[in-house]
C-alpha cells in the first residue's frame, strides 16, 4: 500500500461533499487531508509499518 493512494481516497471523499466551512464533516476531511499532505513522509512510514503488519491484506485493489 502507498500513502499516496490513501491520500487520494481521502481527497476524493473531501471532494464528494460541498465545500462548507460551517460543516464539521467537510472541516474534518479538509484539515486531515491538509495535515497528512504536509506530513506525507511520516504517513508513508506509518503506512509501510501497517502494511508489514498485514493491515491491508484484506484490501483487494
């Protein structure tokens, strides 16, 4: 699994809802996306560790 793939899915989820700074769902998705984007190296290390533990074994993609 690559961090970029998960980040792309998070961005898709964020894009699927209307931009509304008063909506907690949009705010959450937006700020988590921004934070993870800024910390992509650390997120990739986390994803690699999770992958080694088998956390993505059931994902068929």
